[in-house]
C-alpha cells in the first residue's frame, strides 16, 4: 500500500510542477525562441537600424541644403541688380567675390540686354591651370544657361512666391588633364529684378572650400545633433561624402574606417553628383544583428538554466517535504502500535493475575516481570517522544554535572542486564579503569545507552550478542555498543540518524520502532560537544560509538536534523 501511495503523491507533485511552473516557463521560453527566430528571419534589428540611418541621411541632406542657402542669401543681396549701368557690373562682382572667398567665380546674365559678364576669384593670377578650369566651367555654363534661363527664372519666381528657397543648383564632375574636378554652381534672380526680365546671377562654389570646410561642418553638425538614431552607444555612426559614381570618400567624419557603407543617399538639390554614406564605425549592421541575437540566445540559455535549477530545487524540496510527511504518518502508526501492544499485554497479564487462578509461583513471577518489562518499554518510548518534542520545540535543556561515567554506565546496564540475558543474549561489559570524570547530563547519557542497547536487541537474529565498552581515547571517552545482528547497508548508515528514518530491511519493518532513538542519541552526543558514529556490515553486525570530549566546549543542542 505505501508504494501505491507514493506513486500517487509523486504523480500529483509532478503534475503540479508541470502545470504551475514548467508549463508557463516552457511556453515563455518557446515564445522567446520563436520570437528570436522570427526576428532573425525578418532581420528586424537590421531594418530598424536602416530606418534610423535613412532618417539621419535625410536630415544630413536637409542640413546641407539649408547651409547652402545660408551661404547664398548674402551673396544674392550683394549681387549687381538688373544691369542698367554695365560699367558697374564687373567691380560689383569683384566685390562680391572678395567678400565671399568660398566662391570661385560669379556670372551675371541678362537675356534682354544680352549681358554675360563673369569674374573669377582674385589671387590666382599666376595659376594657369586654375584659370583654365574656371574658364572651362564658365564656358560650360554659358552653353546651357542662356537656353534654359526663362524656365529657370520662372521656377525661381514660383519658389519665391511659395516662400521656398530662391536658389537653383547644378553639380557635376568633370575631368581636366586627367584630374577629376567637382563643379557646383548656384543660380538665383538678383535683387530688384523686375518680374518680366530674364536675369540670373550665378556663383560657382570653391570645391576645396566645400571639401575642407563646408561638408566637415555639416557632418559634425549632423553627428552631434540630438537625433535619437545616433545614440548607438558602443559604436557611433560615421558619415562620409563621395562622388555618386565612386565609393571613394571625398569627405569623411573621423570615425570612418573604410569598408562597405550601410546606406547611401545621393544629394538631389544642392551639390548634385555627391552622395552621403553612413555606417557604424568598427562594426556592421549585420554584426550588430548577429551580436544582438547571440546576446539574446545567451540570456535565454541562462534563464533556462536558472529555471531548470529552480524546478530542480522545487522538486527536491517538495520531495523532501513529502518524504517527511510520509515518515511522520508512518511514525504515528508505529507509535500507536508501540503504545497499544505493551498496554494490551499489561492489561492481559494484570487481568489474569487479578483472577487469581495461577497456581505456580513462577508463573506469578513471570507475569510480574512481563508487566514490568512492558511498562519499562512504554516509559522508554514515552521518554523518547517527550525528549524529541522538547528538542523540536527548542525547549530541551541538559543538566551537565561532573559524572563518574563508569559508574553511570554500570548501573544503567545492571538494570537491563536481566532483560538482555532473558532474551538469550550473550552480554559482554568492558569498562576501563582510567575513565576521568566527565561533565554530562546523566539521564541523557543513560537514555542514549538504552536506545543503543535496545536497538542491538531488536535488530539481531541468530547471533545474539551485545558488547558494551567504555574507554578513553584521544581526549575523549568512547562508549561503544556492539552487536552481531542484521547490520546496516552502507547507503543507509548516514540516514539512520535522521528523525523518523527506519531501514528498509524486512526485520526492521516487523520490529516495533519509531525512528526516533538514533536521532535523539545524535542530538545528545552533539549537545555534549561529541558525536556518534556507526560501523556496520550487513548480516555481520553493527558497532555504535558515542564519543564524548573530556573537556567539552560550551555547547547547546539545536533542533534535530
Ligand atoms: P527505531 O525506533 O526504528 O529503532 P532508531 O532511530 O533507533 O529507530 O533506528 C533507526 C533505524 O536504524 C532502525 O529502524 C534500524 O533500521 C536501524 N538500526 C538502528 N540500530 C541498529 C542496529 N543495531 N542494527 C541494525 N540496524 C539498526
């Protein structure tokens, strides 16, 4: 029957564990794994970063455009107005260029009066290559601008009417003597130009200024702006500008460490022919995605481990509690049985005596002896239970007194000797002569001895022998109780000192007992600053040794293990 109970309990516990802990935890884990797996497939992290990068580059383009406008606004204001006095155009263009060294040349075009006047930045008189290049760029502009001027003017007027930036741009790369040059011009309607005139001012940006001053400033402004997409703590993003038809950086932020850019944005308004590129310095989006996944898998693995540990601990605790509960119920059954048997015997023999029908005197003697023995057994059991409950409640107190142990052991055994021999046991008593006085609780030590002797009586079969020795060894006094009984399996030798524990041997099950005796013996030994040990071979016998220090340290016993 107990086995069946155990199975039911176990199944119930496993079910509870499964339902209450494992199921929710496992579903959480499964969900996380599923989530991560899909995240990996959708490249969600990569997509999020790319979205952020798109915003940054849009912001960068807008910033470039605004800055270009800021550069052009004063230039436009200072430009010569619609040409009434032709002689004034050149000096005024020279003044504009002198005030704005960031431009290489300036042109004023007027369709009606057929004006095409251009000036270049002063200070390059001896630089033929420069002059040729500027002349080339002006000539190129001259080829298309007059034809498109009416349309451009119309567009600029419309922009101004809509409160938009009144500037137009053109940008391209060209080769001069195997060198690659970037040309970027801006055009606008000079101030005070009547609506019906086709007049345009044109300025050419100095590419060196763009490259060394203008774009580095734009990039710094973008990278230091409070854009949330730039808050990648470990790996700050880096930005560079390159010609649209090549990936070689033209301008780059300090963190640009080469490699493939994550995202490109060609400039569409001001500075066409150039493109922004962005990436993380020191890593790639793929790497970040992979790292994120790895990190999450790692956390998941760690959490699973913790969860398994938790489940294991819960399982262990519950099993322990269940075992204890089972032991307690066994204990109650055992104790009731143990109380009932001697009481029944006492009543039976007392009733027989009362009837007065016995003839032989020996019979009387025998019945009296049985009644005494059974009441002694009852007393011992009740004492054990009382001691146990006192210890459990933390109320057990020992009265340590200097004691002649040899004498205590001898008198305890004397009152028991008769019973031992009656049971057919050979009894050997070995008490050394040099036992010093030891501070002990007399009653507790006597009870320990009785428990050990009682066990030797109970757990012996054919070889009926009990040996008790008391001797001195290494600063302690040792009390040994030896038998040649059924012995204890090595695996059980530690457990027998636990409360309620009884071995699995069939003889043990058929023998009355509460599983309390040895746990009390150990508690008493520990309270005396000593300990109890067992040496036992199954079917050969057991030897229990209580070691008591001669000079015990101050020690109080705690609860029973
Ligand atoms: P019990 O009331 O069951 O005797 P104890 O705490 O005294 O409780 O002993 C615990 C268990 O240890 C016993 O049930 C028995 O299985 C085992 N045991 C104790 N003493 C002996 C011994 N001398 N020989 C064999 N087994 C023993």
